[in-house]
């Protein structure tokens, strides 16, 4: 029985040229239980899941025996091992830390407890299953926000998106964080559409769990509360109640870990002690204009910690949390003194954040995933970068020309994307960090595919040209990064071809 309802109807062109909800939606039959089209769509969804599972299993088999090469992977593995062996969130026994968010190491530790210490394949298999469950979740999100066809396209685009398939086999937070972020979006959208306070509370719990897997969203609730005060239906008393419920549920999830961190670090730390130092590494005198994340490799007098120690001499030992707060203060001082340079760096970091997805190719070129022929690497580079470019461009056209019928949902999705992008633009703008937002990008791309003819009919409108201009700006930024900043990549690719 079909239990998913289509709250966002398919759209037709109205007289003003914008896509509007259709009065008679052929994609939503009167009796979906007996509709062949409904069963056909579900059969296609089942096919997507089966093929997606087979593809994930093939990649999982390929990664068998592969060790951990990325430093973040090694950190999560050490934390998980110490949780299993000593019951401590620490890199070394007896030295508790707040350097990383706790949820992903705890998940890995749970897998190790069940299937053996450092059983990387078990973790990879679990992540493949989680990403497959996310296909179903995103089908529901696309169906709810746009239409059944868009939901089906979203499920397919996500199920076979190359970069996300690769990250299923890395011991990194991408899979868990992406799933929790998508679940949060789905529940909050349901709360908006049904004016449901229980759904709103559950969405806050999921956002809290997402923050415990990657701390970039722990400051999002204040922004969301402002949105809820304007967008949640009802009188002001109900809107204020909705905001209080959301904040309370979110705080309830974070409170135990924040209490532990605050006692350990002797200063308030909500999730981890990475925020201040990352912010400073992206905003001090030795931060490079390009590849700001390379600051972490600077040593000696150019390192961020040296500047903190020199600027704020210590009379007694400091905790990592206290150092992190001083790094944040130092970065804010630098920004206030150098607004022009900060703006220039932020523009560069924005394009870094939305940069081409080359991380897996770089890892393959360095032998992280076993021997891969050069021709295969080139083909994979074209596949990874090409799929990303097409998805982002389709998303831009849909955002401008085919947004959700409920503009509250459109505003919410834009706020979330803009918030995550803004924080990384201020700190590190690495392209890896946009991956958890790709399901939302693909949601818009899916509706662009469904309404491609209607969008093309608007090619003479100012909205179409505005979307085209945005795409052109991204192309210019990518070309600048490849030709001016990293010409060796172009020469290497031409040599291979």
C-alpha cells in the first residue's frame, strides 16, 4: 500500500512563465492504491535499490584489505579502538580529548565491538547500507517537496552519484552526517507541512545527532529559530512554542556531551575544539590565499599555535579548549584589521568549497585504493567532475526557475545550504565539505530533469539568464583554480590523454 503522500504537486507553466502547482496533477491519481503508475514508480525505486546495492557491494569488495591512508580516518580509528579497549574517548589511554565529535567514533567502536577490532570492512558495509537507506529517505523527501517523479529521480541520482559512492568506503563522517542531515530535512519539512510539533522535536533531535557527528551545524538552531518564527503556521504564541520546543530538543541531545567537554576543557565546548583553530588557520597572516587548508601543515613560527602562544603568553598550562577560544579571538582580531584581505580570501574559499570533486582521484593517483591504470583514473576524473558539474548546474536552474511550491521549504533549504557554505567560506573551503549538501543539490537537479522542457521554454526570461550567469561564474572560478592556481593538473591530464 502506498503510504507516501505527495504534498508538493507537479507544476505546469502559468501565464507569467513561472512554474506553479497544477490544479489537476496527473502524477497524483485519485486512488493511488490501484494506480498502475504508482506501482510502476515503486518498481523503478526497487530496481534502483537493487542495482545500487549491487554497485555498493562491488565497491565494498574492491576495498577489501585496504588500509587507512587519510589522517582523519586514522584519528577515528584510534578513538574507536580506545573506546572499545579502555572505554575512553581518547587517542591515548588516560588522555581524554575533545578534538573530534563523538558520534562517528562511537559508531565505529560499536562495529568493532560486534565484528572485531579494526574490522574496516564491517564499517564500510554498514556505511553502504546506511547510504542505501538514504536512497529511500530521499525518495520521500523529493516526493514530499516536489513530486513522485522528482522523488524517483532524486533516489536514482543519489544512489549512483560517483563521489558519494566512493566515500561509502572511507572511514570518514560523510555517510553518517549526510544521512542525519537528510533525515533532519525530511522531518522538518514534514513539520512545516503538517504544522506538527512532534515532527519538529524529532527533527531537532536529528540535527543534534548530526552536530555530534560534524560540528558545523551546531550553531544552525538560532538561524532556524528565526526562520520558524516567520514560517511556522499559527499565531505568535504557537510560533514561539515551536521555537522553544526545537531549541529544547536540540539542547537535550547536545547537553551531556557539552557538559563532559566543558568540565574537561575548563571552558564551554559544545562539540569539539576544532572550531577556533580552524577559523584561525583560515584567517591569520600566514594563511595562503589559495588552498587555505594547507595552513595545517605550517610549522615553527608560521604555525597558528605559535602565534597564539606569542600573542597570549601563558602563566599556567591551558587546555585544548582554552587554546581554541584564544585562536578564535586572534582570528577575529585579524579579520577586523584586514577586511579587504579577508574578503579576497573568502571569495577564493567559496570557490574552493564548491570546487570540483577531485579528492578521490587524488587518492587514487597516490595509490590509496590499490593499483589503478592511468586511463581509468582519467575516466574516473571525468565521471566525478562531470557528474558534479551537471548536478550543480541543474540545481541552479531549478532553484531559480522551478522552486518548491511551498516557498517556506525553498527558503529553509537555501538557508541550510547557505549556512554550511558560509561557515566553511570563513574557515576552510575544501571541496570535500560540500558533499553532505549534495543530496539537497540533487533534489533540485531532479526537479530540473522533470521540468526540463518547461525550464527551456523560459530561456528568454531574465530568470533563465540569471541562472546561466551563475553557472558561468562557477565555470570561471573552476578554470581559474585549474589554470592559474594548479596548472600542473592540466598539464598532467593533457599528458595522459
